């Protein structure tokens, strides 16, 4: 029996609230150091980090096609090192030919999908992938290039709500640093003492209709991020805890099957405030206030309802409102 997906008919605002203690929520890929704003007082998390949480988690469960995959598994690293050793034995001419013939990761993945879904248009092939329906995707082939705009977008950079302390560390790896150097390497990284984040995202109902994005897709994205933040076992990410993922449905008018007009909250709106902005080292050092969200629900006629994903009782107690539905994400996932 084919399950019927629920169409997205509302513009939405999404707020991902989580904290991080003694870890690196979003390291710079070149240096490994935690990203900070220009003042150096606030930690920064990029939209790419948030999207990667979702892609990694959904990719691991093998239930949906994923277009952008990050090849960081043990098997992929081993294969890459083997290939590097073979490349070192090749002549310059052989290397140039291989580079010319080699397809990019996106093109190779597209060819794989094309074989899996014969007869579909290039656009519909890409839309078989949940991350394309959510975040968009591009294939820059000479014939029939594809550019799909994502229905879900997060702010490119989000700062911590509080000022953080950055701790710089020297790290030593016991693993070979490359295929030639058989010894480990020495480097540096940094982590924050404590930060609380409220990541803003939007769902555009028109783009959702164009991408065939369903409510089930959006919930799967939210649960995948919640799960990945909770269980990420890498050295730099242990110490993060999701507190509340908030989805606000805005009143939206359907013009036709592919066009919706709807309200959206101001760019700088945040559903929470915290009682203390600096000298925070743990959750007990401050209080979270949801008055902004509750006041908006009481006074803004363009909001329909709110769904909050949380497993924290102290969050539940603060969100007593007839327009708020609270869902325990673990009851959905387990």
C-alpha cells in the first residue's frame, strides 16, 4: 500500500534551539577552529552544518535517496587512501587523462540516479532525493542542466545567543596524516565553554509545491537533525543537546497548485530570550523565556499554530497554549 504524503500548504518559520558545552559546534574546515563572529565573542554556526546533520542522518538510515553525501565513513577513507597510492604511481600523462575523464561527485551521483529511475526528466530524477526537495540541488551538465531551489532555507550564519569563551587546544593525531607520511600529525583546534543557539529557518510553500515536498519530509528533516545533534559521536561534537525545535505555521493563501502567498515573521524575530548573556558555563546559569513566542501567538492574527519538538520537561512547562502542540521526538523515532 502506497502511503499518501501530506502536501505543504503553509509558509513556516523554523527555530532550532540547542546548546553546546565543551565542544566545537561548527569548526572551520581548514583550521578545525570553532567559527566565531567578527568580535570574537559569539560562536557561529553555518546553514551548511545544519543541513549536513540532516543529510548524514537520513543517509545512514538508507530509507531515502540522498543527492549530496559526505564520504567520511571508514570504508570511504580507506578507499581514498588506496586510490592516492595508485595515483602516485601514474605518469603525468595518465594523471591528466584520468582528471579529464573523471566526473564530479554530483555528476556521478546523477548518473547513478538516472539508471535507478529511467524515463524520468532530469528535474524529476533529482526530486527523488529528499535533500533536493528540502534544500535544492544543481546538476551542471551541458545538456539539460538542472537548478532546483530549496523549499527550506536556514540563515547562512547564526550566532550564539550568549557570549562564549573560546578554548584553544593543541591536538596530536596517532593516525597517519597522509598516504606517504606514516606518522601522526600535530595541529590545533578550539571549543567553546558553553553556547545556546537559536537557528532560524523558513519553509516557502510555493517552492515546496514545485519540489513535491511533503509535511512528512519536513518532519523527517527535523527528527534527523534532532537525532544527529543528540548522538553525534565525533570528538568535536559530543556535548550538544537539542532543547526545542519550533515550527510556526503562517496563514497562507493558495493561488493555484504551484503558487501560494503567505505571511512570514520578521527576520530578527526570536521565540526565546535568555536571562543572562555572558559568564554562562552551564544550563543552570540562566533561564529561557518563551514570552516572545507566546505574545506573538496571542497578538498576531497571521499565525495559525505551532508545533514544538522537545523531550525536555522544563520546556514543556513553559509552553502551555491552546495553539501549541508538543511532540516528543523520541516517541516518533523509536
